[in-house]
C-alpha cells in the first residue's frame, strides 16, 4: 500500500508519561485487505532515521489495549480492523527531536489460511513539532 494510506500524518508525536518523554508514537493502518486477530501479526519492524528499533522496545495499542509484540502472538480476542488506526509506541528515552524525520515500518502478517507470510511496509517523512 501507499504511505499516505498507512500512516496518519497527525499521529506522529513524542510519548509523555509522568511528565517525562519516554519515546515516540505513530498511528498506522493494517496493510492487508481485511481485519485480523493480533495473534497472526508476526512482527512490526520500525526504523527511524536509519536506526532500527529493537523488537522489545515496540508497543502496539488497538481497541484500548496495549501489548508487546511477543504478547500479541497469543491474543485471539482483539482484532485490528481494516481501515482502523492502531498506535505503535517506541520506547526511546527522550523521544524524537523537534524537526523532520524518516520512518520505515514493515508489518509481517501470517494468515492461517494462506501458504505464505505477507510482508508490507512503507516509508514516510514527517515532522515532530
């Protein structure tokens, strides 16, 4: 899919918790033609400004619930619907500096009824204000 369909241009911001910047977040849509249970999402890879983010530093929030990528492997009662934005939070002390940034995010989905794993990604330039 195209980046303008995957990312919410207004969803890029630093994440603040207890008055401290603990990382940054962005909103994205699933790059698949239908909604899925979280258990079939095998990975979400994030590279920001050419820095690959460690898997354990990524959190995924949809329908008001937040999971690590490892926890998602067992979640069968929460669906990420087609057209719905989910929030990806990256734990990174201090977040992102004000200014322009470049993201590449890759979604890996393994539908049980398909003989292959689907890998979709998109790059996008955004600004932190």
